[in-house]
């Protein structure tokens, strides 16, 4: 019985420690490399979109729209992004604005593939890299 209790407590300690590490890494990545990299690394670490949004909003100065856009850019399912936004109390207006920025990425990528000149400044609107499977085929 003691072995079971000790094993359980050890498992909780390790899980809590890794969760704390994820939060610290997310904050550092956001400050040094930007929110898209922070979200990408958090998803690689196995964190769900709701946790990413909840913890991301605790960081001073983070824009919820950029956080949602980064989730979309990483190919996160739209329903999961919507659920994360709803859970955090983010309005649909901000959610739609984030999605529109991702759509600009699609337009820019299509223009690049078709060799259509891009308008200066539009590159700032979209994703650094599109990971959504439906968008990769453009």
C-alpha cells in the first residue's frame, strides 16, 4: 500500500513539475521568439489549446487575437480554438479577427505561388508558417 501511495505522489510531483516547466518555457519563448513559437512549442509539449489560451492570457501584454491566430497557424482544429476562446471568455469578434489574419496568410501564399506581386505590409498580417493541412496544398 505504501508503494502505491509513494508512486502516486511521485507521479503527481513529476506532472506538476513538468506543467510548471511548460508555463515557464511558454513565457520565455513568447518574450524571446514571439507568440507563434511559444504556441508551437506548447503544442509539441502536448498541451491542449484551452490550457495554452488560459496560461497565455496570464502573461502581461499578450494579445488574445495573436494567441488565437498562432493556434490557427499551427493547424489546431477550429472547434478546439473556439472552445478555448469560449472557455477564456474571448469574444467571437476577436476569434473571427484572428481567423481573418490566417486567411490573409492563405491569400499571400497563393499570390506567391502564382507569382502575383504582394502589397507591402500584408506580410505582417499572416502566419510565419502555415501548418494547417488544408492550407499546405496551396
